[in-house]
């Protein structure tokens, strides 16, 4: 038999402990085969948390078919629907572990020859989703002085409504803006949340949603729609009442908050990483996810991101606050 025939046989039987023991005896090649066999089986069984744990413990060997497996696991884990009442401890540890895996994968892909640039971009985007999602959860649970940072992160997260459950990201962004007194933007986000909830219940789905509020932004019009809604019906009705009340308030204009593009001075949505007028792209801030205007003669945004994750920076207090909640 070939190198992995007995591993495949053990995998088919679902005897993962013995499969791993046999793989370890073979060194790196055996372990790489184990990772793919076990990861694929866990994805099929929809046990995404364990799959991420296996990748974290035993590595993510680089080859095109493997990378599509890691991306699929990350996408499905990050895109999983949950109810507002779900305890943080039930979902956050897996998202944080997913961030670790994606960072190691991204760094390895950037350091390896012949990797597809688009694949690297896709993995980087998923890494950003996991990173900002983790930071947002920590700021939300800490509250107080972190409310402003939470609002920025929640606003940045709507850029990933094609990966994260769309109803949740717009609801949380709306709530965070409401708490921060940004009622104009809270209205737009919450209205979109309600549109998505309605679409989840209608046969024609999201085709009935208008995109005028988000034209000229980089917020996707391609939503991750889950089977279960984030909020229950009673809570949704309360949110609907709030929007109706606000809609008759002449002092609140339902528009997105904007900032000037540093290159062409056009007013663009404050969370956009792309200027719709001159097509300049911005790097997202590693802490808030919001666009960083122009280079300040310091470190490149990417270098900050790498050093932030690898612990090379003296972000000791900050890292302790964020990464070890």
C-alpha cells in the first residue's frame, strides 16, 4: 500500500486518535495527511470548531486544495448564525482560535514562493473578519471607555456582511451607533437590518432590498443570510418601533457618516476602504478596522498587523486586554 493507505483506512473508520498516532510516526508528511483527512471529515460533519482546533494544533500545510479547505472552514465558522442570547463563551473561543490559524496561514503563504495573490487576499480578508470580530466582542463585554472603539469596530464589520451573518452585523452596528449618539447612521444600519429580516421571511429574498443608502461604499450587496435570525420577533418589533419613531424626527437625517478622502477630498462613508471617486484604497486600522487616511511616515499598516499578532511589538498591555480577555 501507499504511504497513506492505512491512514485513510483509519480515517474511514473514524478512529482519529490512532490515525494521528500513525501519522506522527511518519513525521511531517504523515501529519500533513492526517490534518487534511481529519479537517475534511470535520467540515463534512459541520464540526467547524474542532476542525479549527486540529489546524491550530497540527498546522496548515500549503497546497491549493488544502487552502480551499481552510478557507471553507473559516468562512463557515465565521458565518454561522447565532441568537442574541448566545453566551460569548459558546462562540468566541473558536473565533479567536480561527484568527490564530488564519494568521499563521496568511504569514506562511506570504513567505512561500508561487502562492496565488488572490488566495492570499482572500485569506487576509478572512483574517481581518476574525480579528475585528474578536476585538469587537471584547470591547462590547468591557463596555465603559471602550464604547467608542466598539462603535468603530461594529461599523467596520458591516464591510464583511457577505461573510458574517448580515442581520447581526447591521443590528450590532446600529445599536453601537445609537449608543454613541450617531443617530443618522444608527437609523441607516438598523433600517438595513430590518430589510434583511424581512427578506429572510420572504420568498424572493434579498432581491427586494434597495441599495441606495450604500451606493458608492465598499459594503457588499451580497449578504450572508442564515436560517435563524439574530433577534427574536418581539425584539425585532421593538427595533421597528424605534425606527418608525426616529423616521418622524426631523432632526435626524438618515444618512451615513462621512469623511473626506485625503487624495481627492470627496466625502465618502467613514468606514469605506475605497474612495468611489478616485479609487484610492485605504488600509484598515489594526485596532478599530476603520480606514487609515494617509501614511504617517511610520510603519506600513501590514507591518503593524504582523507585529501585532506575532507579539513583536511592545503592545503588552493592549495585547493582554484584547487577546486574553
